[in-house]
């Protein structure tokens, strides 16, 4: 049953994330302090997502440069940092546990599925990449540079994530301001 739930959540990760995010915003009780602590994490997470988007060429090449030389999943690491930042901004520490559980369910299955596809597509090159680069938490050395490409960021429509993040931050700020006047 756990495996089926995990597969369902992973297969519907955008919907699951939106539902969790909506519930988090509804329950949020932000303060100036929680905003000051969480907003830098949100911005760091989105910056990592944007940076990663400038290197990945989905279905064309194995991304191994830039942030992909430090972790195999920098986009998902960016999502993790971003989500954790929203949990901090919401000032509901109990949701951190739920966030960690939901995140693990979504991305463990997602990463496993993607790795099977990458292995099939890139074979030995992917195996060697896996030997060198950690799956999620980045290594501190081994940087391989390549040109960052804004065209790839636009192609991956990262601006949609920017808009969603800006809207969610605005809701948190509004809730903080409105809560002070009630």
C-alpha cells in the first residue's frame, strides 16, 4: 500500500505539491521573524532551480556540468530548499515533518524512475556519472563549468515557477500583515 501511495504521489507530483502548498498557505501564521528566516531559503531554492535550468537539455544530453557536476538532482534540491523556506515562513513547525514526508515520497520515486530512464538512454556514461556525483546532497568539490544558457531557462519555462513563488510569497506577506490587524 505504501508503494502504491508513493507511486501515485510521485506520478501526480505537481498536483500533490500544489495541494500541500495551498494547505500550507491556508495554515500559515507568519511573523516578521519567520519571513526573515524563510524568505532567503525560498530565494536560494529558486536561484538553484534557475541555475540548474540553464544547464539541462532534457532528452538530448546527460547534464553533467554546472550544478549537475555537484549533485545529480539540483532542480529537486532547489525544490527542497524552496519548500523548506515556505515551511519556515509559514511559522508552523509541525508542517516541516509533513513536508519532509511528502517530499521524500514524491522525489524518491521520481528520482528512481528518472534514473532508470537515464540508464537506459545513456548507459555506461550514466553509470560513471552516478559513481562520481551524489544523488541529492551536493559534494563540495568536482565542479565542472560550462556556459549557463538563459535560453534553456526560458525553454523550461522557469518563469512560471518564478511567478508561482512570487504569488505564494505575496500571500504569506499579506497573511502576516492582515494577521497583525485582526
